[in-house]
C-alpha cells in the first residue's frame, strides 16, 4: 500500500450523466458480505430459467422463480431490473458457473451488458457479480453477494481503464481505491472524483454528488478506510477525459478475520 497519494484539486460538485449506483440490475441486493452457511444451490434448470427470465420483456418474469429469503427481496429485484431496462433497453444478462467457496458451495457469475444513446453519445455498460444462491428445490430463496462491480463508458472508442479496488478488506483497514487509464494521457487534461454510495442510494440506484479534481497522473488514486464493523462499502468513481467519461462502482466486503477475505 502506498504511503501517500497525490491530492486532487477540488472543482465543483457534479453528477454523472448516468446513474452511478450499482447498475447490476436484477441481482443487486444489500446482503451480508460474508460466506453463507452451506445451503442447497439452485439446479441447472433453475439457473437456466433465471437467465431466461432476466432477459424476458415481461415485468413479472421473475415472480415464479424467487421467494423472499436471506439477502433476497423479489419485489426490489424486479424494480431494479425494470429501472435498468429503462436505461439500457438492449441489456442482456448471462449466468455462468463460478468458483466454489471454501465450504464447497458453488457460486454463479452474473453479467449484464447494455448500451444506450443519449444526446448523440453512446454509453456502454458492463457489470458483473459473483453470487452464492440457495434454493428450496422449487424457487431461489436466498443469496450472498461475494463480488460486484460495474463500468460505464461513453464515446465512440470506450476508454480502457483498470479498476484496482480489492474485493474484501479487514475492518478498520486502510486500502487503495485506484482507477487507472490503461493508455498514456499524452497531455490530455482529465478530472475525477470518488464518493461512497449509501444503502439508500443503492436501493434506488441513485447517483451520488461528488467533487471532481484535476488528475495529476494517469488516473484516480485514493486511500480510504474500512468501517470498524463487518459489512460492505460501495464506491462510485467518475473520470472525465476529452475522449469520454468513465464511471464505475465497486462493492468491497468488510470482514473481521483474514480467513474471510477469501470466502
């Protein structure tokens, strides 16, 4: 961890032209960030049905597949899916098998991609979660969010960036939140800012206001501190470049012991 970071000169508070909340649509929940107890996972047929329902044009496609349970609120999930489809009408979800947890429980990776056109500008969304799901044999009735990030870029040639933010940290730990342009700035003037997203903003998929500062290097570099209690933090980052805008969100699990850093 770097001992210090170059300061960002403050500019004015702004909002991104798009929502900076967790844009992961259907499976974004404020569940606990710790590994769940071993539970029955969904069957392959249930996962296939879930992917089909997420991509359905029906607003109630998920109703018969989900049951309220730990970390899972079907009504809230449907609401977020509708919001995302309004912003990105061509959004497509993909489910695939993820890595197993230490207790042997399987996980799934949920990815959503979409585009939208606004004011002559194209915005491209890439978002991904790793989830541990549980089932009662008929419906999915619980989930734990293990990893979560989203990336939204504008411009005809989306700016390549690297999101260097840990998936999990210890309580009270100071850690780096870095978002780096993968290509040299070559004299281009860029600005950036970072803000924490509150649970209320997460629930509403709302954009936080943030101070933008001129970037003295090839990206945004900041040291933050984890809370003293286990849970999670979600960060929103905004980078403004002459060739486009990059906004990103990343969820960081906050755990009490080192063993839990890798669920």
